[in-house]
C-alpha cells in the first residue's frame, strides 16, 4: 500500500467517478484504474462498485475511507513539519556559553539570529567551559561558546577558534586608577585588594597562575562570585578584578586598564560534537556566530 494509491482512492471516493478523479489528479484514467486495482489486490477486497453514472464504495471501501483520510493527513502534516524545520520556520537550539560570553557576545548574536528566524526556540545554558564541554559530550547541547583550553578539547569534540580577547584590570571609575602608567604590570597589584571569581571559574585559574608567575599571591577582598557579582563588587569599590575586555562595554561605572605586554589573552572557540549531524537551525546559528566574530576580529 502506497500513499499515492491512497490519494487516488480518496479522489475517486470524493468524486464517485474515475474520469473526474483522473482529471483532478492530472493522470490518465487507465493509470488511475491500475493503481486502484493494485490497491484492491494488496488489501484483498474490492473498494468500489460500479453503478450507473459512476461508482460507490463497498463495505471495504467505507472501512478504508476514514483510515486513508487520517493516513494522508498525517503524511501531509509530517511533510509540512519537516519543511518548517528545513526552512527554519520551526525548531529549537541548545546553546551553551560561559557567563562572560553570555553577558557580552551572546546577546548580539541571538538578536541577529532571531531577526531572521523568529520561529526558532533558543535555549541558553550558562556555565564554565568545563561544564559546557561535559554538556556537549552528554548530548544536552548543540553548540557551546567556550574558552579554548591550552591542551585542546576532548577528541570527541571539535572547536573552531573565533577570536582572541584581552583580559584587563577592572576598577571603579570614580576611584584612583590601579597604576599611573597607561598600562599595568601585574606585579603592581601585589598590594591591591582583588575581587576573585568562584572555584572552577575559568578566569580564576588564569588569574592565579598569572599572579604566581609574576611572583606574588593576590590579596582577596571578596571571593566566590560569578561575573555579574564580581563586576558589581568592583563597582562598589571593594577591589579590582581581571576580566575579559568585552564585559566592560556597557559598564560606565568601571575603568578598564590594559596589562603591559605580553598581557593576558584567551581564545574564544565554538565547540560541537565531532561528526554530529547538525540541525538546520543549529547550522544557521553557527554561521551567524562565525560571521559576527569575524566582524569583531580581535577585542582588547
């Protein structure tokens, strides 16, 4: 039994006439008759009885009619649903990103994407790069914006480098600057209270390692916050913090002081499962992210 045969059956059942049904379907009457005969053979019962001026449904035909209508409706609905997904009219995406990227890069990317694809549902998960990598491996994310680890990502993943971003020293704009020079040597912070991120936060480890290389152990004024909390603590004048330059774009209460060469940078990458078949919606978002970051090129 084929869907085309059921469509032919429904056309004859509606018109009660083979010639009219053939005209509506755009096929020859012999072709229509042959398909109906094949359908009757596969079902083992006649579906139509010829009467003067046309045909009428047999008991088997009456039984098949509502089933055929439902099957064709379901097939059409399935075709339309897939067409909506392929045409990016429906669907959903699960995107992961670190907190600093969620507050800087991600809003602009999602605004650009949603302007062209308003029917796609967007689910955003916020966490550390390690969390994002674990979620990708667990198949709970489609894409993730991460800080590229120095040792690379898991072999089951692939990560495309997007941009390199400088870390800067954030301090309250109304207070004294952390240095009198245009750029700050990290050692100058050895006696300055710092606001530090929680354990497991990417920037925390980078900051502690950099301070150790510079020859000092930082003094923590406040410790344990996420990005928004750390920036708020710095705005309150509790201390300074090393943060990605992007997060200060809309923070007029904060001052950004660049680090002296070689400075500190991190690489932002877009990660996904290696060899995964990506949905049309996710592939389109990936393209938007890459284009947006290519326009950004380098920050800091």
